[in-house]
C-alpha cells in the first residue's frame, strides 16, 4: 500500500475520526468489510440521514449498498470521492464536522445545493460525488457579492493600477 494511504490510516486512527466511524457502523448494525487503500466499508446502512448512497467518517465509508457495489469498477470515481473525504479527515480531524456543516450551509444558502459551493465537496470532486458542476448563485448572493466588490472599488473611482 502506498505510504500516503498508510499515513492517512494512522492519522484518522489517532485523531479519533475512524473510531467515530466505527461507532456509527456498530450502532447502525452495518457489516464491516475491507475496502481499498486500507479504507473500511460499512455496508447496509439504513438510517434516513444523511440522504446519500455513501458518506465517510474517518477511514470508514458507510453505504446503503454493499461493499461489492462500491468497489465495482463502475463506482471507481465515487470510491475515489469518498476516499478523498477520508484524506480530509486525516488533515482536519474532528474539525472536519464543523467545517463540513459550515461549508454545506454556505453552499445551500448561495445555490440551493449542499455540495456545489462546499469547498470540501469541491476538493473531493463534485462530478465524482454526483453533484452538478456549478449552479447559478441565488439572487441575494449575487447582490451581496456585487456589493462587496463595489465597496472595494467605489464606482467611478480611478483604478489604482
Ligand atoms: Zn462528498
């Protein structure tokens, strides 16, 4: 296994996020299976939240489907997306959660999608995670951003080039 996968596994074990993933896997009575790159797959997740086919906690990918389904070549992009979330957990540790929810809130408020303007989903790959590549900003966000831009450089002021 490449060193970065080993490092990721060690970091997510030490920062407690894989432990949290295993607790959720046990509490929701999923079956743990071996994935790729040292990631575990908890298959048969049944709770309604979150409403995704897969989500990742530390080095554990929880899925409503089976491990075979996720490890199928056709789902290589989706596995890669979830694996990048595991790498984010290695860097952020438990800070992943507040960062993720803040990013979801920002993305939802500005576009109506949890993922499109969520920097953690963008980094993991929007297309690979099944998100649209981009969405138009909601009207308030367009107004807000243009107000910020015009405050930086008042209209009519000479450019400071
Ligand atoms: Zn994602």
